[in-house]
């Protein structure tokens, strides 16, 4: 995220992990979720708990936890899930947001579907929100949008870093409608006794700062049955094209809105022929999205963060379209802004969405896992470390419930 914000990583003052706040060991989990969760987790619990406590005590303002883990192997998925449970157990009132890397669907590990689904089932219980970043999409963004023929993990991490930075760097709330925003700005300045004009009153003085992570969780994951989040970011352009790019908010928001409508995570995968229906037309849960149908990506809630010049009055009303949301959605769209640019982009926008596209990869993984489970493939490796058939049945049932709820949006 530092690199995404344009900071010099080679400087002597660049941020690094504190050596005495790390836990490392030679032995991994052998791509076994059960070994990571049931063996390494309890073994390292006290050491992990102490380090976390020291970090929390050092905070000037503690806002919660943002965890990062992979879902294919055993340590990232199993131990990572155990740590999430530990955080919720020791800090029950703190928000826990999990950022998970979904494996390549072509296959990184033979048991990755087991590991991913076991992780997801547990996180539904202990995490307040789950952000899914798919390796498949990250690689495609590098190849098709950024012009990197053979992307490395560093390249893919840069894409993730830009996406996360677009949401988690400081921002302030603004209204969806620019006219309402301007009125709120004047009212705020008047209430404070500030007789200066709008420009001198300052953009930051007009809205409350976004509180990480509690605001994100309360806005996007208010319903306990819907915790899955997907992340989108614009612009997606190569550094070579940056000097020849003209930035404007209308193009940025239109592109990001179409990515949301189609469920695409990159601008190269959008279907411009798919448009939102007229207002008052029901799209509903009967759409066959999970059976290969091409329908509007339905959302429960969206958080849009604009960064750059003019972000305070950019028109984002298109994200309010009623056909994207169920009628019972209380607060479907929240908008924040920051006049400072993100990295080298004069204008950029990040979108964190609680929507149907976040579970598409889960649906496919569940189908593959059921095929392996039916033949009892590799189950003995999990049974060696305290798991039973009932553990898999419960995990699959939890994931099925998640998919059915999103399908019904």
C-alpha cells in the first residue's frame, strides 16, 4: 500500500516489519488446512496472542484488524483462519476484516478447493467481512490491462496494493448527490461559525472522516448473512500509457459502474451490451446467474471512494440504480472522497462491493470439492489432524447457504 501511494520503498525511513513482532518457523502445514488449524494454531497461540497484544497497546487509536491470508495452502488457510478466530475471541468488540487470496482455478494445490471452502466456512463465523481477491483476475489485469506478458507475484501484489489503498487510505464521507454535498458543506461551515466561503472552508471540514474499519463493516456487512466483498479499482492502465491519458470523472465512474453491473473485476472483461433495466423493472432472484446466465450483478451495498481533483462533486448517481439492489437494502451506496491523488493517478476510484460476483468463484470451487469428496480423495490427510466427515459436511453446508443467500438477492 505504501508503494501504491507513491512512497519510496528504498528510503531509510520506509516501513518494515519489526523484527521482534514476527513469528517464523521452518515447518509448514504441507497444504493441509487441518494441520495449520489444529496443530500449528494451538502451538503458536500464546506467541501470536502476545505479539498482537503489544501491537494493540501501541496504537494511538485502535480501529480493528485487517488480516491477509491465502486460501490454497495449509498455513495461510488453516493457521490464518485460526488467527482470525483468536482475534475474535480475545477482542470480541473489535472489527475483523479478512482479505483472502483465492487460488488460480487451473490449480495451485490439488486440495485447494477443500482448503478454500474450509477457510470460508470458518470466516463466515468469525470475520465481520471477507474481501476476496482472485489470482486469476489479478493475473489477467497484469496481462491485459497493464501489458505485463508474464506477471510475477510482485506485479500481482502491486495490483492488490493499489486496490486496497484506494479504499483504506484516509478519506472523508460525502453525499451521493453533489448538490446535497455542497449544501452539507455550507451547513457544516455555518454550524462551526466559519464565515469563510466554500473554497476556504476546506473539503475535509465538510464531512466526517471514514473510520477504519468499523465504518466499512457497518456500511457493507450490516446483515450477518452477507459478508462477502469484492474489490474493483480504476484506472487500470500501464505506466507507459499514463502520460498520454486524459483523466475525467465521467469516464472513470462509467467504467467502474459497468464493471460492477457485469460483475467484472477488470475493464477488459466487461460486457457493454449488458445494461441496467429501466427503473421499476424487476430483475429479481429468478435470474440464472449461477447457471451461466448473463444478468445484472445484484448488490447488497457498495462503498465508493474517489481520490483526486474534483472528487467532492463528481457525479456518482449511476451507482444508485434500484435494479442493482434488493428492496430491503437499507443503505445501498456510501461515497467517500479525498482530494489528494493516489500514486501517479490524477483521478482514481475504488469500489468495495457486497455483491453476487464475490461468490462466483465459491460456487465453482464447491462443485469441484464435492466431486473429490464423493470419492473420498485425500480425506485421510485431514483425518490425521482431528477432522471428521462431519467437519466437511458442516463446511459445505455453510458455503451452500452463503451461495443461496446471494443467489436470492
